[in-house]
C-alpha cells in the first residue's frame, strides 16, 4: 500500500477516531469532578443503566468499526471494517434466517457461512444490512442533535435570561415552528436540499429544537432569579459570564437527559421518513429503508418477514436502551436529589 | 469633616406592582465614611434591602426602578453610569453579601472555584486567582482551606458558606461592603463569629460597611452610626450611642421598648400596635401617625421634615414636645 493511500485513509478515518476520542476524554475527565463522579457512582449502582450502557457501547462499537475505512488498492472502493467482515455476496433470491450461504463463500465458516438473519427479496444479507443501519441511525441522531442543541440552548438561554423583546421573539419563533407539522417541514426541506444524509440531518435538526428550547428557557427563568446569580452579579460578573459560567452548568443535567431522548427520537423518526420516501436514500443502509422495502416483501407468498423483524428489532433495542439510559441518568444526576 | 466614601442623597426607588406603583424607597439620605459602619435598621418591608439593591443597581427586573436621587461613590454618581460601567464598580469598589448563604453559592461549583471566579472577575491570571482564593479562604477563618477549596456548597455548614461568601466579596478589596442581613439565617454563636470577622476585616482593610439588619443586637454590636427606616424613609439617624440611649422618634422608642431587657423581666413585651401602611399609597402626613402614641392632628397634615436634635436627626414634628413630657414625668 502506498503512502498516498494511507494518507487518504487517515483523512477518512480522522473524524470517527476523533469523535470516539473526544467522547472517551469527556467521560474520563468528568470522572475527576466530584460532582460527576457521584453521578457515575449512582449510575454504576443501577443494573438497568449498566445494561443499557453495555448495549449502547456494543452499538457504538459497530458504528465505530463501520466508520473506519481502508482501501486495498487505488482502484478499489474504500471499505469499512464491517464491510470487510460481514459483507456477503448477493444470493439469487431470498433465504430464511440461518440459511447457508451458497454464493461466493470460499471457505464456509460455521456462522459467517450462514445468513444469520436470512436474505431479503433481492438476496442481500439482512444481518449485514442491520449492522449498516447502526451507523446511519447514530449519524442521524448525532448530526441532527448537533444542529438542534446549539440552536435550542442559545435561544432558550437568552430568552429566559434577558426576557423582554428577545423572549417574545424567541417564543413566537418556536411557537410558529412548533405549530407546523414536523413531517411537512422536513419533507419540504429535504425536497429543497435534495435527498442525502446531511440534508436530512439538517432538516431534522431545524425542526426538533423546539422542545429543548422551551425547556431550557423555562429552566433559565427559574435560575435567573436565584441568589447565586444575584451574588455573581453583585460581584461584577457580566451577562455572558453569568449565562455560560453560572447558569449553563446548572442546566447541563436537564439538557443531557433530554438530548438522550431527542437522539433516540430522531433515530426513530428517520424510519418514518424513509417509509414516506424522504429518508436518507438508498445509498445508505438504514432501518427505515429496510422497513420500507418490507412493505412488498410481506405480501409475497411465503412472506419475507425477517427483513422487517430484524430491522425493527435493532431499532427497538437501540431506542429502548437509550430511553432506559435517559431514565437512569435522570435518577443519577438530578440536582434536586443532590442538593440538600 | 472627612469626605464620605458613599453618599446617598434623597434616593427614591419604586416597584411596579399589579396594585400600582410602590414607593419602596422614598427619599433616603445617609453618608458612610471609610472604615465606619452604618446600620440601616427597620422592620420587614420598610425598604432597607431596596436601598442596598438601588446602590448596586441590581433591583428586581423588570419591576424595580430608581426614580431620583444621587448615589455618590467618592463623588461620582453611580446612577449616571451605564450597565457596563456599573459592572466594573461591582465587586471592585462595592461588594455585597446576601442573607441566604444556603443559596447564594452556585451549587455545581467548588468553593475554591467560585472564590477564584470572584477574583478573576476583574482581571488577573488563573494561577494568581487560585492562590488568592486560598489566601482569602484562610483569611475568613476557614480551617483547612485546601480541603474546603475543593468542596461543594452543599458540603459546608451555613456559617462556612457565609465565610466563603465574605471571601468572595473581599476578593478585590472593595471600598464599601454592603451586608444585607448577613447573619439572619445563622445560629447565634455563628452569628457572633461572622460579625467579629467582618469587624476584623473592616479594621484591616479600612473599608466602609453598610449593614442592613432588623436585629438591634447586631446594630449595637457593630455599628458606628444608625439610620432607622420606617415605611420607605429614614425616621431617625445618628451615632449608635445616641440612638440607643436617647431615642427621640416615637418609632425608635417603641422599637427599643419592644426588645426584651432585664427591666422588662416578667412583664409582657411591649408591642407596636397596627401595621405599616402600604407602599402603593403612603399617607400624606407622618407615616407612623396611625401607630404613634404621641399623635396629634397636625401629624397627619403634612410629611414631617428631618429636624436636627443633639447628635441625631429626627423626622418628627413633636420631637421637642415629647422630650419635654418625658422630662416632666
């Protein structure tokens, strides 16, 4: 492999590696803060939370492996680790779960030589498709949150803190956004921006900030008149400093919990969009696409149910563990349990 | 006469309430000299906290406004300043400590962090801020400052928290410290310690203290001068000895008589009958008239002016008559 190819792969791999690194760094670093250490301790005591974290780290691992790519030679398309390990050649037609691979399997392996989840009506391995769906779900949840959270937090904080005209403007804006049916807005945006992962993330991000914004505004209102904010002011702190240094950290628990829920909600939403035909498009493996294609498969005789079942199952497992985690997080870091 | 560091002249502050405009502070004047303590005494709702908030301009938003008057800090009128100019004064020249040490500290940061934050609010490096924070914590009598530095507010007792608050207020060696009921929420023993600490630091730094309290015991302990407030204005003002030993305004007399003392042992405590009039419509005449023992019809005709008598100033038209009747009795 030439140096140029290595570099090419390094560029492609930089984002996933750095994202994973930042996540690990945040967790390790916050462990040293006594406040968060306490929350981690509580989280560690909850079996539900540990289970959810275990499942989610499995999902995260799949996503990570599916994001690292390498290239055999200059002509070959770059493939991810998951592609290398689990991609199976197309079968001629559908086969049931645990069906043996018949095409292209040079050295039949006990598990890898089988289509564990069967193949769909065009002969593609369902297990592989399910695995590919994780990355899309995480990317959509993550990127849309990346769009929605800054909007929600900035607007919510300033509306709650400054009040007056700013508050009015923000409130009117999110009330208007909230009154337009999300689906309509997303479909319009996707049609405008063109189908694809980034445009759908942008569209979902732009429509999903309302709830969080309302929450942040309310919490800011609550904290604005607290004594500690007043004493910070009496000591000469500026507005920006009070907002970022004093109020925001107090809102973090609430924000973290609702972002966890927002994330799973967004992943769920993608399947609905795919079903409506405005999903990420067929270039990406997504559970939404799988469920969408299952529409035809179920009517066949005999019906091909496994495409639908396993994609929904994966979705269920991910969303369920995210929600369980959000619940456990609420118990672990609720400031009301912590103070006094 | 020495130039006062803080000179408040005819301060008028109102609050917009659903029931109308409440004149919470209605013409308050006093001066505060360097190194001295002035106590602002009065019952709940008389406007003493509003005076403090008007001085630092942190009135409740959006309801509170300063209407007129002057707040001169070393000759500069603070009321003319913009928000940002005022902010530069807060914490550096004027610092304030509040009543509730339980909630006046940010629950999610360590004590050291918050004291350092107060130091850094007016410039300075991080390492300097940390060193200074430790110094300050030690100065306010916290044992093991290294340990407390890393603790969160909920891990400390009320007294410790108030000490930390004082450390934050002292961070930039203010010229004036405004203490709004600094010991009300504390135990009596802790209260005495905190007051002693404020005195000590005041002597050391030569700062002026404006002490706001309803506790006459605290006033006797701490103050050089006293302004007694009633219904939005000062009714009597003077040196602490004069006020305590020779009160002239009927309200001050009643207030002092309502304190339990050795003489009143076994008897029922004296009570001031009636209630403070509402701040939305003050009576035209003397505001204490409805509760006053010495009331005559002239009292309710027009508002009494401040009259200088002996070392003090009194807002009562009958001050001489009352003194005479006392003397003859």
